[in-house]
C-alpha cells in the first residue's frame, strides 16, 4: 500500500507540473487551457475515485499484514495502527470522490 500511495504522490506532482505548463503556454481564458483543465479534472476524479477505492478494498483484504510492524529480519509482534488509519481515511475519501463523480456524470446525462 505504501508503494501505491507513493505512486499517487508522484501522480499528483505530475498533474501539478502539467497544469503549470498549461498556464505557461496558454492564457487562462483560452479554450485550450479550459480543455486541459477539464481533462485533468476528469482524470483526477477517476484516479482518486474508483481506482483508489479498488486499491483500498485490496488493502482491506491484506489488513492483517498491514497491521504488523516490519523489522529488517522478521515481522514484529507489535500492531502498528498508522497504516490502517491511512487506509481508512483514503477509503472514505475515495468513496466520497466516487460518489461525487457519479453524481456529476448523472447530472450531465440528465441534462
């Protein structure tokens, strides 16, 4: 799960880089900049909604392994609650993003 969260941090940094480059190359009020922002918004909704929720469900299936503290030579007997806390917070966040994205798509389809 830590590898997945690291990939999400790198993804977020890359999205910030793309938006900064879009601001450098296009004016704020142009159609091209709006297209890029809409694409990035949809991309982030998908990545932080259904994809992250699937990873969180996968993390919940590996919960006993995440709860243990790892030592260099063996798995310690101490329960480490920080990974579980991060997993629960990310699951709640991804479910809310998934719900908002579904509501947005439903609103677009109804119009």
